């Protein structure tokens, strides 16, 4: 599978300022993206004044979370204790998984890092633009933190971006604790967190057995659906890997289409998956998705809330989904009876 270039992601592209070396280089090589990107740049920032959900009191809650993440991202890597502790890989795997859950993650897995898990080049920050990413760690510890269902069901209000930004902070802190611990044992470890990833977290999570990627490009877990944010720590400490789990996400998404129906940007593809860069998958129109974020003032979240898995599909039904269209139909019927077009809580929480 071909590596993804971080320079092509919307978060990177929106950081390219006209007249800079990065801007000139990227749009010289990607002339077809320049007009649409320049149009999006003229729109208000997420959580900014002029967006549909802007609140001078509440929107800065999410801004503060993202500023904090920016301030700590330099701590993702650090010195390794020169006194290496001899470990047993089975014992260490159990310990790291247990510690990750104790620190607040809901799910955790381990995978052998493959070349395609890493970005090919960095692009999000000016100082590392174009830097080739070296795939130099053998193992990935991947974990998920849960996002509160009530907050996500208020999508696309400010409540949603407060919750997603909080989850990014939660994942970043857990990743820091685990990576610092591993380095203290004398092994290399890097925390991959918001705005400082070298890896494509959903791909690592899929291979680590946490979930599978749905039609809208977001990881779906059995337990929490898409109401998770992911953290990854890559390391060279010997660990025992988990197996990828196929519980019928592809079959379910082919029948469901709730995210297509509710997406305000019409950015989610219909039909069957197609081959892209060597793998059969769905691919959203990221420009249309992100443009909606800049209009709404939040990172939307409607598709996450609309996914039946996010609202809870009984585990006994999930076990039958892969081999039973009747089970999928029953799960969708139950979802629609309870939630209609999509679950939506109009009023913000009382404290907000």
C-alpha cells in the first residue's frame, strides 16, 4: 500500500501561507488544488468569529485545548535512559496494556509497524515541511479514548468540538505517560499526538485489532463506534502483537449509508469501495468536508453521531453482522426507530 503524504492533508494545506516557500512548492506540484484551497483560506477559522456556531465565551474552550496540545508536542520525543532494563515481551505487553487502560484509555492494541503506517513526508509545520519520515520503530501501541455520547450527539454545536479537543488532549497525555515510561526503561519511544503525527493512526488501530475503518474514513470500534480518538506510541521495546479483527464493518457500511444521508458537505462517497493507491477503500472528499468545518466553526461530527455503532449496536448482534444481512437490517431498523434521521440534542449541557 502506498504511503500517505502528510502534505496532502487539509490540516497541512491550510497552514501554507501565500508567498512562503511551502506554499509555492506545494501548489507548483498540485496546481489543481490551489483555487479551492485559496477559497477555503478566506473563510473564518474553526472556532472563529463569523462561523455559524461561534461563541466568544465557549469557542475558546476548544482553542485552549488545541493551544495546549501545540505547546506540549515537542515532548513527544526525548532522551532514552542509557541503562536498559531486560524485559520479557509477554510480561511487558501485559504491563503496558494495563497501564494504558489505567491511565484512561478504553481500548488498546499492539501491532508490528509496517511501512504504510507512516506518512511518507511531513507537511503540517513549516519547520519540518517536506521532511522524509523514517519508519524506524518496530512496534506500535495504539489506544482509544472515548468521547461522551451526549456531547457528540450535539454535533455540530460547540459542545462537539469541546469534546473532540478534550479527547485529543486525553490521548496526548496518555501517550506521553507511556512513551516516557518506555524511555525510562532504556528503549526508544515516540508519542504520536494531534498536530504531531508521523503515523496514520486509523491504519495502526485497524492492524492493532481495535476496530475497522468505515465509509467516512473514521475508525469504527465494536464498543464505542466512532466516538473515539486515537493515540499511538511507536517503540523498539519487544512486544506481542494483536491480530486484526474483521467484524463486518465493510458489509455494514454498504447497507447503512446514514453518514452519506446526513453529511452537510456531501463529502462521503456512495457505492462500493474502489481501489485507491493499492487498496480497496472509500475516500471522502476532504476539501468539501473541511470547508464545512470552516463554515460551521466546529469539526462537525455529524457523521460520527449518525453511525449506528456510535449509538450502540449490541455485541451479540455485532458477532453476526459479517455473515448476515438480516442482522444488519435489524440493527438499522432499531437505530432508525430510536433516533430517526439522526440523534440530535439541541440544548447545550447546563454548565455550558
